[in-house]
C-alpha cells in the first residue's frame, strides 16, 4: 500500500525510519502539567470542552504522560498480534487524538506509516468515546454510518475494533483499538472485540497505577 497525501494520521511524505523508544519510568516523560490550549476549549461545544478539560485534569492528577511510551507500544503490539491486525493503538482523546501506544508495519513494508497524532474528526475512536462501549466493525463498509470516513480512504482500512478507556471517576480518557486493511469474518467479531476490551482494561491498569501527582485544575474557559 502506498502512502496517501491526505493521510489524516499525519503521515510524512517520505517514509520515516522505525522509531526505537527507550524503556523508562513513565514519570520521566512528564515535563510539567499538560493543559489543553485555550483554543481547544473555546472552539468546541460546551459539553465537549468540559469533558476535554476534565480529561486533562485527570491525566495531570494521575501523572500520566501524553507522549509515546514503550509500555503502551507493547500493549498495542500485543493487541494487534493477538487479533491478527496490522495496527494497534492506545489513544488519548486530547486536543488531537494522541497515540501513546502504537504498533504498525515496518517502515519498508509498503503499508502506510502513521504518526502519533490524528485529528479528532477522523477515525472511529471518537464514536467509541461517545458511546462508552466497544465498537466492533468487522467490515466498515457493512454499515453506511461508519463507511464514510477519512481513514478508509487514507489508510484503506476495512476493519476496526475499539474499546473505551474509562476511569473509575467516569471520565473517558480515550480508547484502545486495532485496525486493518482486510475485513474480518463476522464469526471473528466477538473474539477480536474481547481482545480490545481486555486491552482497554490493561491500559487503564497501567494508567491508574502511575505515581499520583498533585492535581492541576483545568484552565478556565473563556466565554465565546
């Protein structure tokens, strides 16, 4: 599969070398509190702005970094390999969708190589966060509601399975998901869905057991 110039994952024009992320304590990735830009809060509907601010505040309180990390990369790889998919993600729903965990084909494989962020308007993960339950799409073209998506054209995705990351407080932090350019038999849907649900539980266990930092209040919103 060749690269597509309109890839919503932020694919560069030239195939980048594979990244090797060093294993480290997640605390080392934190460089001060993470706060959403003011434009991210004011440009969204009120409910979305509130949820985004709550998400950032909780991540600060948990001491959860918002950069790629090898522990989450390994989780993404484990989900993808168990499902037999090419791509796996641990995705935080921030100003942009942010892949703190990422597994994908090798840089010289001929498949699209994705970046660590993607617009919040693309893909099916925003739908998973809204519905707060797993979304199994064994064939995205089987449902008109989900077949019209920028990711389908840019990466050629035919199957998607995702599950939400929900903190015990009720705050939805993001998702885990696997995607692939091949559709899957309907008979496989339950097994793959369960892989993502289990992966989501593992991701939340990693997130919840990070050292607790002092809570940082979300930035004040401005009146439109």
